[in-house]
């Protein structure tokens, strides 16, 4: 993987001088490759969800329903509050972009953990927002006190990526209480996989905006759907920006399948149970091979071993058709991030890792 250096044309806005673009995990075309590098679900949506979506799909020569009323209604039924508290987006990444536009400009800089989702830093660059990196403890956990009194909009992934470590709802509430005049954008991309959601805190705190996605636990990465949930005021502000940037941001197919998935939500819960079981299986298997594995509440684990350099392990697995994610960032350069897949995929991965390590040590 190579970092694309920007050769500026004379037309580029000078603000982007030295810009380091966000690097998504590689997405190979070949069907033979086992993708454990982008945290997708290994499970397709259920037959029932797909059938529901097919029956709902409006003619594609028409714009999608711009207000996404039915989807917002269903989200409100499932997670509480009212439909005016929800705003769907083209993935939660899009909503994060709108949240930066709405809540991070001008006087208010942004703060996020020193090890976190790469998009937070690249969006700060895109929006010209000053960013403070909140230090983590040596074990990658976040002390809530580190988030107190920074005077900035806070952006936290919970569980954090790529560590998988989560704060409890009570700890998040301490952050909200310590910063009543700062907004906390809480990215719950990995909701439903073990960590407590903080949506219930919205009843008591107006300085919280929660983002969730259908890309991970909800099997819909390819169609792009996410949502924001917050006070009616915050949602109206985000919606005003959405209407002014991309009013048809959620396409008709994504809306239809999103509804179908909520219609058959038991199958999402069942898939999440399987992922959590496979996560425990993967963790135990890696530990048996001499890895230390952070206790994850997401559909990936971050793991390191003294037995082999992490970048090399990533390359060796790649040569055998298994993609995992290595980050060159110094704090986590000893680790790889591995997406939790099916039981059979995890067995194949562990067998390959065992073989690679044994051969290297022979
Ligand atoms: C995957 C991910 C997202 C969202 O991705 P979308 O596909 O744009 O919804 C957001 N935050 C984190 C931490 C993620 O890992």
C-alpha cells in the first residue's frame, strides 16, 4: 500500500497543500480472496429482507423519497425517540462530513483519540478544522477525564476503531456531563456487537449526536446507509445541510433494503450473535498461537505477536489470498486488524497463520 503524495496542480485550493487522503482497505476484484480487512459482514441480508426490499422498490426513473419518512419511523420504533430525531445518510461517513460542517467550524476545533478512525483526521483537513489528538493509555483504553474541558467538539468511536475497545454508557455520560457546552459526536458504527449504545442518553443530554451505520452488523455496506440520531434541533441543522449539499443522498434501493432489514431485525441479531461467537473463537485461537488480542466489542480484533513482524504477517497472508489490515501508524504498527468472519473463515485464517509462523521459525 502506498500513501498517495499530492502533486498539486495550479488549480487546487491551497488549503489542500500536503493533504494526506484517507486510505480505505483494498477492495480486490478477484472473488477468491478472503476479505478480512474492511469489517464488512460475512452474511448477506436475509431472504425476507431482500424480498421486502424488492416489493418496495419504486421505479428508478423517479427520485427517492427525500424525507425517508418510513425509514425514520421504523428507526424510532426500534431505538426510541421520534422520527424527527433521526436523519438517514449515504453511509454514516456522509453524516460525519455534515456534522463537521455543522458543528466543528469557526471557533470550535475538534478532538478525537490519537488512535481512532482515520476519517476523523482526514475530514478535519478537508474542513480546515483544527484537530487535537486525545492521548490513550498504554493499553489503548481512553480515560474519560482526558475528554474533559477541551473546549472542542468531541468525536469518539465507541467501540473505538481499530482497537475494538468500548467505553461504558456510564463513562460516556461522564464525558457529556463534564462538557455541557460541547457536542459529542459518538460514532457507533459497531453497534449491536456487544457495546452499550448511548441512544438512551439522548433523553437526558442535548450535547450528544449518535451515528450508526448499516455497513457493518447490518449487512449493507454496498448500498450505503447510515443514520444520525440526536435532538430535533441538531437533526434539523444537519438536515438543512444535507438538503443543501445532496438532497437525494439516500438512494431508493438503499431505502428499500434498509426497511427490509429493519422488518426482519431478528436475523440481524442472529448474525450478531454468530459474529460475537466467532470473535471469541478467533481471539482464543490467536492467543493459542502466541498473540495478544485486545478485548473487542466490534466485528474485528486488533492482535500482535512477537513471533513475526506485523507488516510481514499481513503480506504473507495476502500472498495466500487472505487480506487483513496493517496500519503504519507507530502506536499500532505491531498489530494487525482482522475482521471477524464465519467460523469456517476463522478456521482457515488460524490454520494459515499457524503455518506461516511455523515455516518462518523452522
Ligand atoms: C465503517 C465505519 C464507519 C462507517 O462507514 P459507512 O460505510 O460510511 O457507514 C464509521 N465509523 C467507523 C469507526 C467505521 O469503522
